[in-house]
């Protein structure tokens, strides 16, 4: 890639300037520090200042914690150590540079899989992608996660391109990047599964060629060992410190003895299908009131059930937390709804949640109202939401067209495997958020670049 950039230096410099300008615009205009950001920062500062990975409890006592994996708190601790505590602007500027690096990695993926022309197209598409750029201005894991996802795929392609004579280094590098993905977010493990599935398909095809099969198995073992090794250390730390063998992080980011309202969560999963409900209902628990008027009609199967549901929400609104007794009643309601409509719960709603995460305008960090489709917001924000929705759809259509009608894409199964597995996993969540599909965008952009990836 280095020689390719040198040969096209003016092109890459000019597009890089545009990419930096777009990202700096978001950093300066729409910086975002969320509740998750504050939690990551607290872990980082306690780790940095006191050598303890934990949460500050009552009387300023630091309680060891495993609610978040150490990847992003470690990044924040490094930034805070160099640039000062709570210096989020330094975090954002570094994420801008990381995201620019993602653009180069995506270009290299397109170059290896399609052609030099496709590499240029992929670089432009990634550099001018507002959805990637937007998250550089948020103290969240997305920018780093997307970078390491793209880099892991790039190293895997290097290994696949010379499976028998390339040695183990590409797989060591890919495994290290997958490990970084997992240490940033537990769902980073989906990338390991996707590469494993693709290697498994290659192994099935090569079952009659013993030599190639050996190389495939060896590559997969090296990849898995490198990706999972850091989790052994993390798991042993949790066992030693918290007396619980936890290799990732709890599904609901709960502390060791913290009550999780699984019944309430399961009830929401019987009807929730879009980001609006995540924002208006799911995130309100605990601590904020729930407006029953925000529930969609699919949350009730009958008038009796509607009355029962509103009574449960009224009880919650009085205390602003879900007690074990109230949770049991939500659980019973969830069982009743699942028993009445199993296909809705296990098939239809997951499909709709996946579609929502892929197709909704990605404006969750911007001023447009999440109910943009009601068109009662400020005109400029309605235009922005609709524009982002159209642009997002164009990315997906371009990727689909590139896959079906564009230039051949070598090892395309790797990207498809990741997109399919990640989408299936996201369909199981009760809190659909559009940011969860951004990790797929390196593969999406490479596929889109195939439309312009003809002969050089």
C-alpha cells in the first residue's frame, strides 16, 4: 500500500484533507460525551491514578469492576496521561487520525480484493462517509472498533492470498487485531467467528487437498490463540479480584451483585423493533419515567393486555426502578406474549430490528429528533435526517450492486460472513441502535468500490 500511495500521492493528500475537514467539523460542532463515555473515563482515571480498575463507590472507595472490557478505558487512560485528565478533545483528535487510518486500510482491502482503481474509490467513499466521521467526535468505542475490524480483515486477506507460503505472521497480526476488537467490545468476537466460518468453508472445499487443509487449520489455530489470549488474562484477573470467572463483560453491564430486570428486558423484546423505542422506553429504566403513550400498538395483543401493561408501567413510574416482584410480573407477561405469537418473537421482530439498524438515518448523535419521520422537527434537521437516510440507503444499494454486478471481489465471503453473522446477532438484542452496524462498513465500502473497480 505504501508504494501505491506514493504513486498517487496528490490524490491521497487531497482526499485526506477533505476527510480531515469533515471529521474536524463534527469534532468542533457536535462533540459527544455520553453516560457510557463517563463510565469509560471513570474506569480510566481510577486505573491511571490509583492502579485499580474499578468504579468509585461511596466514601470514595474504588470497587473493582468488570462492567466494561479494558480496551477503551486503557485508550482513555493513555490519552489522559499524556494530555491531561478528562481531555476529551484530545481523544477526539486522536480518533480522527485513527479513522483516517481506517480509510487507508479500507483502500488496501479494496486493492487486494479488486484493483487499484477500486482502492481509490474505496478511499474516497470511506473518507467522505459522514457515518464513520461522526463517531470520531464521540467518546465511544466505535472508531477504534471499526479500525481494528478493517485491519484484522486486511491481515486475514494477506494470509489468504498466500496461504501455503506466507507464513504465520499475517495470522498473528490478524489475531492481535481481533483481540483488540474483543477488548473494546464483547461483540468483537463475532469477527473471530466470521473469519473462522470462512476458513471452515475453505477447509471444506480443500478437504481433498491435504496440504492446503493443513495450512488452513494451522492459520485458524494461530488466529484463535492470538485473539483469545488476552481474554485469559482478563478472566484470571476477574477470578482473582472478583471471584468470578468472567472472560468478557456481563451482557447487561451489571456489577457482581446488581439486580438485572430480565423479565422487563424480555418483555421489551416481545415488541421493540426500532431505535425510537430504545431511546424512549428501554433507556429510561431505571431512573426515568416511561410514558405509556410512547408504546407502539404491537406492545398489546388485546385490550386486557393493554390495561395490564399500563398498570405495570404505572407501578414502575412510582418507584423508578424494577423490583424483583415487578420483574416477575413483566416476565409472566412476556411468556404470555411469546406463547401467543412465537413467530413474531423469534422471526419477525428480529428481522425488523436488523432492518432498522441498517436503514435508519444515522443521526443519533446529531440534533434531529429520533421521530424524524413525523416531520414536526425544525426544517433543517428534517432535511438532514432525510438526507442521511437517503445516503445510508445509497451505501447499501451500492454495496449490493457492487456485489452482484461489479468487478469480481476476491475473498468476498469473508466480508459477507461478518455482515451476516453480525446482523443475526444484532437481531437478538432488545435495544436496536444504528451504530451497531457501523463495524460492517469497511466490508460494505469495499463491495461498493467494486462498481468502479474495472481494469486499471
